[in-house]
């Protein structure tokens, strides 16, 4: 835009008291306000081989809660520290 603000659909992640469906939770952190950033719970991550195009490619994603960054980080640490590249792994809460 002319103002330099990039517009995308993240504005929809805010809770708008007169536009959002459903009742807000008591600890709702996504209220719109000056200087606020919406909490988003998607964290797509793509890992590609460093040295050449052949190798293991991995796509990780998470949704559904504020602890997802920690869970994706745990998964990446598990894969890196144990060098597991040929297995299907998952973490459960």
C-alpha cells in the first residue's frame, strides 16, 4: 500500500468484539489494539539438505495452540540430535 503496510489475512486472527463469531475466552489475548500483533498458531517449517539437492527433505507444521513453537523445536532437536532421517516421528502431548 502507499503507507508501506503489508496487508494480509492475519488481521482476521484478532478478536473483534463486534465482528468475531462466538464468545471470547476469559483470557483472550488476541484483542485488537494499538501496537498489538495477532497470535497465530501455524508454524510451517521446511528443512532442506545443506550440501546438495539429494537428501532428506522435511516439512513440519503445527496448529492449535500457543505452545506449538516449543513442540516444533522439540521435534527438530529430536531429529537433529538422534540423526533420525528415515523414520516417521511424532510428538504427543
